[in-house]
C-alpha cells in the first residue's frame, strides 16, 4: 500500500510523528529533541499500518465534517473515539496520546495528490518553530502527528464525496492528523466584534431571525453563530462582496475579493472606538513569519482565516487571558533559497503576472486593526481640499513649487516598476519628506505628486492606482496614511 514512512518516537515528550525519509534528511533537526527509530519486522509493520489505515478510514466514515479547506475536508475528532485496535497500533508504533494530550485532534482528508505536500510543509514549519520555543511572543503551528495515504471502501469514498462537494469518487485518500486548537480564526472573531459594536446590535440581529436569549449578551449570541451566518449578516449590513459559485478557492479572483472586503472591514473598524486588536497578536505572527523566512519557507496564503486565536484578541486589559495566535494551512507554502527579500517576486508573482497573497499582507491587516481607533486629524481630507489650502500647502512658494516639480520628475521614472513591485512602491513613497508627526500629510503629498504626473501623462492613471494598491498592502505605512491613500484612490480609477 503503501509508503515507506517511518514512525519516529520523541523521547522527551512521549509524542511522535510520521516523518517521510526526505524530511528526515533535508529539514533542519539540530535543535529538535533526540529521536529514536523503532524497528519492526516487515510483517509486523505491515500489520500495524493496516490497523492504523483501517481505523482512520472508519473515522472518516463516522465523523461529522467540521470545515472545508481549499483542497480537503476537515474533521475534529476525539481521541476517546479511537477504536482499541487503532489506539494499540499507534501506541506500538510510537504514537501514544496519554492523559496529558489534548482530547481533540484535527484530521484533514484530501483527494490523492493534495495532502502530502501540505503535510510536508506543515511539518517543516513545525520543526522550524522549535528553534524559537520558550517565548510567548511568537505564533505557534499545531503539531502534526501522522500522514497516511489509504485505500477507501466504496462507502467511505461516497461519504468523502458528500463532505467535499465533489462529484468524482476517489478510491484513495491522503490524510494527516494534527493538534486541534480550541480557538477561532481571526476572520470569525473580527466579524463577531464588528456586529457586536453596531448601533442597536440586538435589533439588527432580530432582523435576521437571531434572538438574544434572556440573561445573555449580544456577544454570547454571536459566539453561537457559524461563520456563514456571520458573513451573511455582515455582508448585508456593511456591503461586503459575496463569493459566487464559479469562484475557485485560492484563485486570483477570490484573492482580489478578499482584499476588497478586508479594506471595507477596516473602514468599519475605524469608525468604532470599541475595536482594537491586542498588539501581541501582530508581534506573534510577525515573529513566526520571520522564523519561517529565515529558514527558507514562505506561507503564501496568509489571511485572517488562517490565523487561529485562543483567548480574546481584542482584550487589551492587563487582567485579560493572554491571547495566542496559531498559523494553519500550509498547502500553498513554498521553500526558497537565499534571502527572502530577494526571493519575494518569484514567490508571489506568477509567470502570467498573477499575484499570490504576500506573507506581509497579514501584518498590514493586523497593524491596521491595532491602529484604526487612533483617528487621524487629517483622515478623510481629500486631495482636492488639500491642494485648495484646507491643509498647509507644500507648493505655496516658487521655491517649494520647483522642488515639487523636481520630485515628480524623479518619481515618474519609477512608475513602471512601482506599479508591479511593492518594494519599489515603498521606496518611491519614502522619497516624500514631511515632519514626523504628520504621516497623513505625507500620504496626501504623495497623492499630489501622482496626480501631477498623471495630469502630464493621462495613461499613467492605472499605474498610479496600482502603486497606491501596493502601498495599501504594505506594513510600513500607518493606518492614517493608508486611510488617506484609500480615500483618494478613486481619483485614479478613470
């Protein structure tokens, strides 16, 4: 059946994982706990693996689907539901879920060809994280335990078809088992918080047939709603765009829709003084990504649904339970050699020019959630108002006007590349010099330069818009700067 994977037993923890031979030799292991290989006769090993495969197939057939990923079905399972035969086989192979282990695990099940790659990337990320263990200020990766490629009975194949929504019935499936994180993804948490702080939120929920029970708060009721219900209400209340049936998961079309919706969400967050993300979450995710990048791995699918958080990420009071971030879903992750900054373009831009989610995108989103309640005194000032003198003009004198024209000439030479590369757009933006306490004024001055360049060469408008969009995805700008850029983006949409 079968593969040649070897069970490796972790002496220090009593837990284990199934490690492909190429991972054993190619992934860094110097900082991992000592491991010992367990030897079996070929006959005994085959017997144990068949017992494992049969037990895991039974779990697929009997478990309720919890969620769906881009290419797989996710089941949350209780260790207590494992058959004795499965438990005994796993224990003999070195995987013993003792009393100290979490009672729940996650099993992701894939059609053939989709699961092994994600397992290998997930395992690599988990190993890399071991070098940074011991600090709370880093996001974690759920521990992976075992990967298997198993044969399916007709009954199990039919069940997997129903759960996945696919019509083709597989005769095999790839699956892996990992820790279950008792938290919610950041998208769900943000949706709940947005609905909670809406004016007269209880009456708003009543419109959709959701009743707040006696003795409960709106927050309590929202915690009981699934993600689809939260999205439905939020889409209608603040005008988010919904996915259509023809939109493929992970496609460029879906990514662009997610970015547009993220901007609308941040605008809503900016109108409330009751929403402010704990900065610890941003720090944790940033530190994990740095560890991955330093070890030659990019996630390439970092969005709020792939950040799971235990605790309340919007509680900043000292007495609050510390929130902890976990990063999941490594199906799109890719290894690289050399420096991350040098590899970025190849990692995130396809040969056809399509852009994948950059790992820095999530940092931009998290940073904006932190800062959005700090309403800027220039937020909402339009470029026209700025140039008309509602704010201090930077082209008031002949000398200033001359410097402005020289700056625009320099910036115009970067237009082509800055429209395609975020790093060049960031460098272009850095050429604007303003006083340190007025970052929004810097954004408005940059917009004025773009407008002046487009006035001279009108067909550059689309490139100016692309430059602004690159900056909106940057983690180097403040929320106030991004707000000023976003408010004026429509100037370049003609």
